[in-house]
């Protein structure tokens, strides 16, 4: 949501129906159109200072976090594949995390 509407000015300029739909979908239905209306009204009344460089910085930071999340997911998949090939993974009741711990202790 912050990528699309990083500040009060962006929310205030937005089309209400698009903003309300985004609020509902990103909150998994916890926030409704009434809450979106309240947020829009507050954004219109906001007296904060709009700094485009801060908006750009926020967007870049969010994209960086998304990229890092993707890389972490990829690394975890590779680790899981490695752990599944281990004999210890066949022991009933041994979790993925326990296998990792055994590899960690083995390396010491």
C-alpha cells in the first residue's frame, strides 16, 4: 500500500474507490470503506510537509525489503532441499529447524 500511496498527499489525491478497495484487500477485510473514508478525510486535513525525496526513499526501501524477502525465500528453499537429503531428516519427529541445528552443531 505504501508503494502506491506513500504519503497523505498521495492518499488525498487518490480515487476513493481504488483506495478503499486497496485498504480492504491489504487488510484482509479488517478495514472497510468507512475506515478508508476516515483515512482519506484525515489525509485531506493533514498539515504535514510533503518531501518528494522522502517519498522516493520510502519506495526504494520497500522495494529493497521485497527483494530481500524474495532472496531469503530462495535461500530457505535451497537449505530445505539440502536438509531433506540428510539421513537425519528421515527420523520421525525431527523438524526442519532441528536438522539445521544438527548441521550447525556438527560444524563446531
